[in-house]
């Protein structure tokens, strides 16, 4: 605040630019921005590749993430343009034409932040719903987070747009009678509300993940994957701090860190939202004997393995089966229907095996998009003997594992 008072009162000399300082600031603006652009685009393309590799159709979460990525590229492009229009220099050392372009580019840069983050956050929550949406409580919590995110995006976008009256006064200070609110305070409040949304998205799946029936090592690994959103929170905090250092009378110099962290925040959000879906690229590192997922565990086939070799889908009579499992039911009890075609000396037609298993929530396996959910089920099968009479087979407990990504 002292710097601003000194400038307004004319007591602060307009010092020349330090070339090393300018180079440092411009490098800080360019390098992270370009890296974030490359990583964001790369992780999203890999996400699409994994969908294709596992034979899965694109969902709403994939499309929303793509929209969020496209919008997030706009601030990155604006940041690069700012470097060539005075960013890093003191405003009094920037030619008038460049200063005018700088103001318009800065205005454009700030218009995309809320919309981009809204699409990205809603995409992440939609992904959660695909894999954890088996309970009513979780769905309600997820929709509440989506509602908060959308409300935040709309309200803060309007507030940012109208920070100056008239709106054009933001980039054209020659308009008579124009006024602007304190942009640093406004930006910090908006950033704080965004940070709250980040925390809500981050915490949403943790109770469900913690209650998954997997070994502790795998559970910790899953939690670490979903905790990648912590980096988004860190970027939000740093951006809020840098916004407090913004001086409106020297924007070309004091805006460097704030605008750069704006691009970093959006890019990190895209990357952290894509990484949990890239597990098929590293599936060989997650193979574990007896877990029931090997090379085809990421979507090619969902199966209920028995106690035989890894990935085996043979039943106790040595028959090969390729069951298509569909889980139905309410929290606590899950009913599984498995349709099989048997090709052996029994010459049986398609039959249905009904299984019931204790489960914390219902999971649909047809699209095979879930993290590993492991439980023990008791299987009762019915077949016909040679005379055509039904024959009951004894119940056989089996341990099953399913994976959706």
C-alpha cells in the first residue's frame, strides 16, 4: 500500500528497468506456462487413448474435461502475449501502444478462469459419480459440490466482469467518470471461494476410498492418486497471496506472478483430473497375483476369478466361462447376475447364476470403470443332469476382484 501511496503522490521516482530483473520475470511467466500447456494437452490425449485402449466410450466427465482444457489454454496464450507487450517492465517504461494492448489482453485473461475451473471440477466430480455413485449419500454430496461449483463460477465471473464501471474502463482509463473496485481484494475473495471448492472436491471421495475392501498398501496408493488435487489447492493459495501484491498503477510489473499462477492453477487442475484415468498405461506395475486383474483387468473383461491361477475364469468343473457381471442392489446387499455360455460335454444352454454378496455400495461393471473393489461372494449354480432334471450344486465361496478405471 505504501508503494501505491508514493506513486499517487509523485514522491516515488520512476526508476528504469533492470534488464536482469525483466529477463527473470519474463522467464518465470513463459517457462511454467508453456510446460503447463504441454502437460495439460498430453495428459488429456493420454486419457482419450486409455479410453480407446480399454474399449470404453467417452462420458460426460471426458467431454467436460476437454472443454475445461480448451478454455484453460486461453489464459496461457494471453500470458505469452503479455510477455511481448510489456510484462515484466514498469508501466512507465512501456510504449503507449503496448500498454493499451497489455490492458486488453489482461482483461481477456481474467475472463476464462472461472469457466475453465468450473468445467474441470465438475468433470472430476462426474468421474467420482461413475465409480463411487452407488450410495444415495455420496450422490447427494456430489451434487451439492457440483451446485456450489457452478454457483461460485457464475457469481465470481459476474463480479470479475463488473469490477470496473463501465466494463470498458478496465482497459480504457480515458473514459470519463469510470471507476474500479479494489482488484486485489476482489480477486483474493474469489480465490478463497475457489479454494473452498477445491477442498470439497478433494475430500469428497476419501470416506468411500478408505472403506474399500483392498489391502492397506493399495488403499494408500489409491488415496495418493486422488490427493493429486492437493497441488491445485497449493496453486490456489499461492495465487491468492500474489494477488495481494498487485499494484494497479504498475500492472505490467506487479501482475507477473499473479497471472502466471492463474495459468498454473488451471493447468494443474487439468493434469490432476486426468492422472487417475491413466492407470492402464502403468498396469503392469499394479499387477498382483490373486487380485484378479492382469493385462485385461482395465476394462477388457470384468470377471470373478476363482482360487486358481491369476486371471483364470474357469469354474470348478473346468469349464471356461466369460461372465458378464451386472451388480444391482442397495447399500448392504448386492445381487449379481452372471450370464454364461458353456461349451463342454454337458452341452448346457445359457444359464444364469444369481449371487448375493455383502457390499458397501452397488457397483455397475458393464462399462468396467471403477477402481479395484474386492469382496467375497457365495456362488450357487444350477445345471441339468443328463436326464434333464435340475441338479443343485453346493455353494462355493469365492473371492472376487473388479477394476474400473
